[in-house]
C-alpha cells in the first residue's frame, strides 16, 4: 500500500474522531440533564419537609413554596429536553446518588427547625443550581443543541432570583429568628 492509499483511511479516521467528539459532548450533556433532574427532585423533597418549620416566617414560607413549584416545573423541563434527544423519561428518574449526596450536603435535614441553618443551606443549594444550569447551557451548545439554551437559561434565571432573594433577606430572617426565640 502506498502512502497515498492510506490517506482516505486517515481522513475517515479523523472524521470519526470528530463525530466521536460531538457524541461525547451529547453524552455528557444528557448525563448532566439527568443529574440536574435528580437535584431538582431532591430540592422538592427537602423543601416539602422544611415548609412546616417555616410557618412563623410568612415571607420565607411563601418564597419556598414558590421555589418548590418552580422546581417541579424545572424538573419537567429537564424531562422534556431528555425526551427531545430520545432519552427515556424513566432514565431521568434514576437517582444520581453521588451527585445528590454532594448537593445534599447543603440541604441538611428537613426536620431541622433551625431556620437560619435551612436558609444558609438553601442559599448554597441555589448557588449550585445556578452553576449547574450555566454548565448545562454550555454543554447544550457543545453538543449541537443550542435550541435548548433558552429553557435552561429560564431555569437559571429563576434560581438566580431565589438566590438573590435569600441573600438580601438573611439579615431580616436573622432578626425574625431572634424575635421568635425571645417570644
Ligand atoms: Fe431548581
């Protein structure tokens, strides 16, 4: 075989590598969507458990209730994106234990009635989710699914709003907590 004869094979190989690269990005993206679905599912359960302990803090209670509803919408959006790429919805329901364990480090336990601890945990959780949606948006582009970015950025905006609200209300929540304790 001459060097010339090997050239097409090399070209084919190169093309194959490129395709493999693109498929790899899609694989990472789909895994990321499933991971974030697990994070949202975890958030829904955690907020549900915490809500009963937040009734003495009406503003916080209302915000957390909205955040739970938004988490349900965000999980449904992730399901839709997975379906769009031919990934079974049932696959999204698998718990991604390691990852959720990492984020759940922020979440503490739902039975904890220390509202400050829960607010700090929620703030950390939001920061994780903002970063996660930012990463998913970049992965969507790398995987050739730029059309997914709008919905991912909508979820990111919602996380940002909640994170900002929590951040700006920490002093007031501390005051409310101390007033409750003194009562
Ligand atoms: Fe969320």
